[in-house]
């Protein structure tokens, strides 16, 4: 699996397929990116579970915090890891101990751990690294177009007005593969400084 | 199954647009409104806090404008874009994101005269210092780099000279200096050149010209390539540091590879205020639908007229990169194989006076200070756009006193040649 660039269909299948998402590192502070990703995904109809040992006893948008993935006590489709790259490994190890194990491990924008990804893939899980599920959902549904962002998708269909809890269609025509040539080049230049 | 990626002409018609969700209107409506109602207090707070996608107030964004932004971002191969009231406004917003008082940027000396003025005078008063470099001598960019350099600015095809810049060579200098390369792609348009494919980090346009294409609306745009790491050594605090007005959000951390476009909107446009009007956004968007067709005709006409002029006895020289043997022909073949654009200059053996006579004798060409219209245009830069420069600076910026600039339209080329012929012999 190439984790430098994802085909839109790869991301689309994940976001269309999963129903429940446990977010590790979810923050109750309403200016943190994890808070607004959590809130957005809940608004788009996902069953969200906040995981953060520092906030057990509190809840996030009505959902009680749990201390660890093993405390959830029910099957979860996807683990969204809102932690730095250096903290990914133990979270993936924990996810692999869940019964049944989750289908997808998703590492947030800026986070990447290739060894942990390889371990999860060897166990049959699907992995996404260095992406934000809110941005990807907004892009594939074109909701992100409100901000002048290139969704890299097209559609001649009339979209419904989104309401609370509504899942949007992500099945628009893709313009590129998973990435623009520009961000491919940026990733390449990072490994290969001039 | 992977989708077949749509081509440029399909993007020019479709990117960013879809039927209106409430009415089903197929053409993007003109959302001529200042403001947008909030669902409730929580919705308002999440919009203001940059937590939700949506509209607040047209100074910050508007649905008609957003379609224009996504369309140009798609055509340029960028991650996001921000439209502004004019090309000049786009430049102010870009530099305000990157520079603090006392900082420097390097600009190619061959630029639109208005940009030379803006950089020399207005920017000077903000404490943003320009160092000029010669686009025909790449080492002059390297020599101009100092520890305070924050960006490099060039035009892909320069106005008025029509010269083509070696974008990849300048991009290499920018990468080595650790600063973004900004390319003004107004004269080429993404149909002829896509600067991001050649190493640009930011692309700016005057939408007023070929993109709008009909001479009816002023507008500008900033395209984020998504390529630059703004947080690397803290040189760009607007993008890397917590923003107090947004509860400590760090723009790059939150928005990833479209952070620059977001910063231009939520800091630049919000505070400086040069928003594009929804009506102008609509007219420019409609213009872009025919960009590929128009650019083909513009370039075909321009080449025919440049060739005709180069054999005319009253003409001393024609500077069109699309002509075999032109100084910039090799660069044009590399960067703009579909055509060298439709703006070029030529000089007359009769000098300054012959230029003035030609302009006054033309009947189809309009004498005015614009380029990139469906109509053919003519101007004498020395006495107009570049008149504030002294003679030496005029020559350096490609606007010598005996030189006339043409912007070739999409009329029948035989009619344009006939008009030039009668005016040259009058
Ligand atoms: C190359 C170039 N850049 C920028 C501008 C400024 O654009 P505007 O007039 O839309 O502010 C122009 C206008 O002539 C131009 O030709």
C-alpha cells in the first residue's frame, strides 16, 4: 500500500463503509482541531466515541469519554488517532487487542508511523496516515468547496441541503488520483531537500 | 475502479459548480447578499471559529466567489484559492501574509508597470522592501537573497514585453533559499502554462484579463499550490503561530496543505477587506467556461499578426516569443507549447511619433490600458502604464519609448491585419 498518495476511491470506501469511530486524543476544548473533527463527523451521522484518559467522567457532545480503546466494550469500525507520530505505536497495539478488531486505523493530518501501519495491515486492517477525516469527507462531498478549497471532484447532480446527522453522497467524479501533483511534489521534496 | 481524470476543458466548465441545492438552478447563481443567516448560536460560533464549512459575510466569502475559487484552483492544479477585488489586491494580501516590516522579497524586473509601482511605492510605505532581479539572468536572483528574503515574485509571461520566464530555474533558487515562489500567471493563464507544475508555491492572477476574458470585470485570485512548509523555521508566523483572534488556532496545523489560502481569507481578506463582488465573480466564472476556446483563437491570431508585422517595412522589430528566432522562443516551446499568449510588443522605425500615430489611426483596435479582452487592444506603454518610470527604467522593464503593445482579440485575423496595414500607411 502506497501511503504517500491515496486514490479517492480508497478514502471513499472507508468513509462510506464505517459507521462507528473511536477518536483517540479527542479534546473537550472547543478550539482544538480534534474537537471540531469530532463534532463534524457526529453531525454527518457517524457514531462517535471519545477516547482520552484525562477526561473520563466527562462527556463530549453528549458522548461519555472512555480511558482506552479496551474500555469501549462494543465493536468499533474505525480508530481515528489524534496523537503525534511518536504516540501512534501503542495505540495501534491496543487497537489490535480489541475483539473484534476495528476495520480501519486512521492517523490524523501530520501523523505518520509506517511501522505501526505495517503491523495493522498485516493483521488485515486498512490504514490511512496523515489525513483528516473531516477534510476528506468535506472534500469528497464537496462541502469543503464553501471555503474555496479544490475538492478535486465534479458532479452534475443536485445535492440536498445538509441537515443534522445527514450522511452526504461521496460518489462524485474524481478529478485526480488521491492527490494533486502539487502535494505529491511537496512530499517528494521533503524527502529530497534541494 | 479508478475514474478517468477529466481534462482541462471539462474542468473549465464544471469545476467547483453544481446545481443549486435549493432551486436546482444549473448555472451558478449570483448570491448578491452581504450576509448569511446562522442556524443557531452554536452554528454561528463554529463558523466564526473556523470549525464548520459555511458562509458568514461576503467580505470573507460568498458562494458565487467560492465556485470561482475552486474552478481556478482546479485549472491551476492547486489545493485552494482565494478571489479578491483585483489582481493588485491579490498581491497585497499575499505579501501581507508573508512579510513583516523590514522584510524583503525579490521580484523580476520585467513586470506589469502597475506591479512595479505597487512594489516600489505602496509596499515601501509598509516597510516591505523589494530587491529587483533580471529574469534573463537567473544568478541575479541568487545574488539578491539575504537572510530577510521572504519570497520571490515573477510573471510567467511578462507584461508588456511578452518574454517567457524560466520558472523552473527561479523555483530552484527559491527552494534553495527556503522561500516560496510566487508566479503571476495572468498573461499565460493555466491553459498555456501551469506554474505549479514547474515549482511555483503560490500563483496569482489578475482575473480582469484572459480568465474573465471579456473586459467587463476587475478581479484577482491567489492559488495555493499546497507545496510549501510554512512551519519549518518559523519564518512565516501568520501561518505557524497560534492566532489570538481564532482562540489560538495554528493555521497550518489545522488546514494542512491549503493553509495559505485559508490564511489569506481569514486573516488577509477579513482584515484588509478587498472582497470581489458576487456579480464580478459570476461574470468571470462565465468567461472561464470558454477559456480554452478563446486562448486557442487569441494565440492563433497573435502568431499570424506577429508574423505579418515582422515583414512590414515600417516595423523595426517584433518581440513575440511565439516567433521562430525570438529570444524567448525556446522558453516558449518548453513552457507554453500551445501558444505564447496574445500580448506582445513591436517597435516602429519611425520611433515614438510613429507609435503615437499608429495608435491614433487604428479603427478596430481600441486604445486603452488593459489586456486580455475579446477585443483587440493597443497601447503605447511609455506614455501610459509605464509613464511614471524614467527612460532607463522603461527600457529595463521592457517598455522602450518607441514600443507599441498589442493585445490580440478573437476577431477575424484578416480584419485585424487590414486595420494595422491602413494605420501603418496612413
Ligand atoms: C500581469 C499583471 N498582473 C497584475 C495586474 C493587476 O491586475 P488588476 O488590474 O486586476 O489589479 C495586471 C493588470 O494589468 C497585469 O497585467
